[in-house]
């Protein structure tokens, strides 16, 4: 089960960054007035992330929001929200994998 969500390291790092930047990118897109290629790409990435979040079950969605939207560390999520270390990393790896698939990176 450990390797279920295994993806190339560079893809993992890229997708993790996109997920961590989701909240701030959402705000930037809302403020942007023009219709450029960058805006279209940003909207595409946001939509791909939202597609994955919408498909998650309740527990994984809550964990993903703690990790990527609220940016809790593993220990912070465990203390504040009772999310176990295993659940934290499983949700992180699962979401990164699913977003990479959604972005056609793997």
C-alpha cells in the first residue's frame, strides 16, 4: 500500500507546489482583469485541483484542506485536528497523485 501513490519526484514536487499555492492563486485570478494565456493556464490548474478535491470522500477532503489550503504541518494537524500521521501522509500522497493524473503529468 505504501507505493500506491508513487510518482516521479519532479512531478510530485510540481504538483505539491501547485496545491500549496492554490489559495493564493485563487485570489490572484479573482483580481485579474485581462484574458491572457497565463490567466487561462492558472484557471485550468485551479479547475484541475478543484475537480480532484470534489471527488474526494469527506475524510480525505478535510485532510487535503488542512494540508494544502490551511497549510498545517503534520504535527500541527495532529494536535489541532486529531489527524494521525498516517492519515496526513496518505491523504497528501493520494491528492498529489490524483492531481498529477488530472493534469496529465503521469
